[in-house]
């Protein structure tokens, strides 16, 4: 297993992605892991913040030296595997259980410098009262299970990050939270029509034409 070594664990930090980016820029090897019990400035996608109470969530970032454009999708699948058979992936990589988001993934890549940081936050053991927003969910595990959950996720990532692209797309299609549902994005709206062979989200618009979204975020209407 190459993911998770070396590991830096911080009792508290601003953002594990920040720490991992510094380590990557300083030459840290593939698989270097940063974890923390509490983030004071956790970062989400699209400039949002990510919050979780101390000691209840998996807050981790990996330095990757081998990665591709599918890394965010691969990571979403690994987290969905962790979350169980009922977990769904809302393209590109929000993991939902019972329609509630239990994990967020933020990949920050510097291909020209040869690294990417894969940041993952999983609500492992939050109580209902601790959920940061109404749409958030939790795996419902105990706080003492955090380390075992980390080990399980690293093993899953080990597999998903190196899997042939076709297998990734097949697994994503089985877990597609958006299929046949009305969606909207910054540039328009339509009905989600699956995942194509490049990992893009297909959307059928009102006139019947199907377009492929290869980046960004969509919302359920
Ligand atoms: C999202 O907006 O859904 C992505 C959230 C990513 C949060 C994780 S928590 C660990 C890592 N460190 C960060 O600052 N962000 C990611």
C-alpha cells in the first residue's frame, strides 16, 4: 500500500489541503497523508468553506504524484464504496446517502509541477445536531471508528485511483444520483442523462439535444 505513508497528523490546522500543498511543493512523495482532528479554515469547492466538529469527521489530504483528469471521480467512487451499497455519487463527486451529502472532495492539481492534492472530508460520526447544513448527512459510525474508517478509505482509494477508466465509468453509472433527474447549472438546465466515456455528465435539454458537461457543478432542480 503506497497511500498514507508518510503521515502527518495535526491536532488542529487551518486546512489539510493547505498543509499537503506545502508538502507537495517541498517534494513530498506520492501517498503522503495529512490528517487532522479539526480544521479552522477547511476549504470546499467553488470557494466555499467546509466545517466539521472536532474528532467526528475524517479530514484528510493526500499528495499524489500519479493522477489523471478522472481523479476527482475516482475519489468520489472510493468514498461511495466506503459509505455502502446505498450511497450515490452526485456528479462529479458529492457522495450522498439517503439524498444527504456525507462527504466532500476537493482536488487541487498542479500538473506542471507534477503533483495534485486530493482532499476528502467525510462526516463519519456527526450527530444530527452537529450537521453543518440541512442537506448534510453522516455515516452514523462511532468516533472511535475514525482510524479504521481511514484505513478502509485508503485501501479503497488504492484500488479506484489505479483502475482502468472504463471500470470507473461503469461503477459511476451504477451509483449515478442524477440519472433522469432535472438539473440546473450556471449555463442552463435539463434532465441528467448519464455519464459519457470521458466522465462528463450528459444532460438532455428541452429541445431534445444532449450536451456533455465536463466541469463545474450542477444542482437538482
Ligand atoms: C466540497 O465542497 O464538497 C469539498 C469539500 C472538501 C473538504 C475537505 S476536508 C479535508 C480537505 N481539506 C480542506 O480544506 N478541504 C478538504
